C-alpha cells in the first residue's frame, strides 16, 4: 500500500501572520479550501496513494479543521483511507506519530 504523510505541525512563524500557512484559505475548484486540502487533492489525483495521514497540531486549528477536510476528501476519494494524527513536539516526533497512525491500517508495514 502506498501511504502519504502530510506533516502540518509547523507554527508558520517564518511565513508570518496569525494563521499557519497550511491552514490559509485559497480558492480551488470553485471552493474556498485550506492550503493543505489543495495539496492533498492534487496528490490524490496525481499519485496512486492508498492511505493519507494528516499530521497536525491538536491545538489551534488541529483536528477541528483537519477532520472536516478528511470527511470531504473521503467523500470525493472513497477508495482511499485517511486518518488524523496529532503532531509531536518536533518534526521527528510528528513523523513518528504519522507512521504509527499509518501502521494501524491493514497491509501497512
């Protein structure tokens, strides 16, 4: 199975502004969507991805923004499996949390 980890745990300090760049809303396919959703949609259309793990902070946007996007993506890409995983304190920890979440699906080693 092909899995994709979307690591979105960064604070966006270098980008500036009050909203991390991954959560900024942009126009895409006649709708306003967070930037990470646009990225996911483009990758899901272009690559043979079976599983997507969205790794994002628990605070601020976190699961409150990510879970509704996962619901929309699962409706549009019903053959794909998707899951939210909480980001860790470092990029390494976030990656580990994403790998652990992906390993819970059958067929992933």
